[in-house]
C-alpha cells in the first residue's frame, strides 16, 4: 500500500488496512501484541474489525518497562534532593514479567521476587520466592540446590539495597504488582520477542532464490501463517 502522510503513521495505517480487510479474506487475527498505549494499538482497536469479538491485547513488554522508567525518574528526583540512588539489574524484572505464568498470583510473585532478593540480609534473607535450581540467578537458591550453606550477603553488592533505597523503590514494584492482575500478560509474549520471531520468518523467506516480487510476497505470507499456527498450537497446549 502507498501512504500519503507522516512517517509515524505508516505502521498505523498498515495495521488498520490489514485488520480491516482480514475478514474479507477469511482471516481473523486473535491477539494484538503491542505496546498497549501507542497509536497503532489504540486506533486498531477503535476500528473494531470484528464486532462482537474482543481482540486480546498482549503488552507485557510495555509493562515490564514501566519500573525501568519509574526507577530512572526516582534516581533523578532523589539526586535533585541531594540523595544518590543506584538501581541495578532491572532486566531480571522484565524476565519475570515476560515468563509464562499459569495464574495471576504466580505472576505477582515473580514481579516481587527481585525486590525481595535485593533487600535480603544475613539477618533477614528473603530468597524463598527466587527461582530454584542450579541455573538460578539467585546465589542463595543455587547454594541450596547443591546442599551447601548459602554464602553471606556481605560483598554481594549486586543484590543488597540499603533500607532507604529499598523504601524508595518499593512503591514502584507495588504499582506494577497491581497492574499485573490482568490476565492478558499470563501468556509470556512480548513485543520484542514477537518482532524477532516475525523477522526470522521473513528473513528465511527472503533468503531463498525468489525471482519475482509476487513469489516473495507469497513466501512471506506463508511464513506469517506458519508463525500464527505455531502461536495457536502453543496456546492450545497451555490451556
């Protein structure tokens, strides 16, 4: 399709065109995996392509990024007040939100285990919710897996937050914990992961010896259909 307008609206118009014509081509998209609050998502949902059928939004990658933004703003605010805060390893939180959970209670537990891990001390260890096993990122749980006495927290600068920092950070985790009550984040899909899978399918199609654009477009359509089938099989297996 040709677009006459700003570059920022290209993706929006393309999405509206795809969803708008899907039923005419005997196709219905089940989820929309997106940031959740951008124009592409909001305008596609306003289009209401399937009257009477709710389109599922999956945007946990956007949710996982909320604490990062909140913590950076907190660091800036506290610095202006003369206090220095350092927030590290927020990527573990994104892994928690992006991991597949069967219940909202499990998801809430995973969103809080990083904070509890970083607030632990020798007198008050809080690693009970950290993932167990020899491959766990939690040094405490790894030691328990091998039947060893967990090492002391002293020197583990990557996991210890002083009380004033923990007190300042806790509200951001609590807000995220209330947001994650929505069941649409239980499937563990993220925007980046979905884009990566789609790009892989397109690259696979383009890597073949395609002599015409019509043939290339057909290959890309087939690759997209295979990706959709894989998604549906995964959803059926988890139900």
